[in-house]
């Protein structure tokens, strides 16, 4: 229950930080900085996800080859 409450508080704080103060009258207005961070971070995250997918694919091919060898041995 603590984790749920803490998670909700963190989400509320993040939304408060992103909201523009000029439009709603409250918020920190960090929306532009968040957008800049996402623009810079998404390509890096995409590269990391691609590398993980390649490693998973290689491991899957090795497992299939090993399973075929075991099947022929039986």
C-alpha cells in the first residue's frame, strides 16, 4: 500500500512539474525541458533497445541450434 501511495505522489509531482504555470495558474512549467530531454534521450534508448534485441536474437538462434543437436543425438 505504501508503494502505491508513493507512486501516485511521484506521478502527481511529475505532472505538476510539467504543467505550464501561465495557462493553468499552477505548475513549474518544465514541459519544454522534458521535451528536450526526450528528444535527446529517445535515440539513445532506441539504440540500447536495439542492442538488447540483437543479443536476444543471437541467444535464441544458439538455443535453437543446440536443441536441434540434442534432438539429432536422441
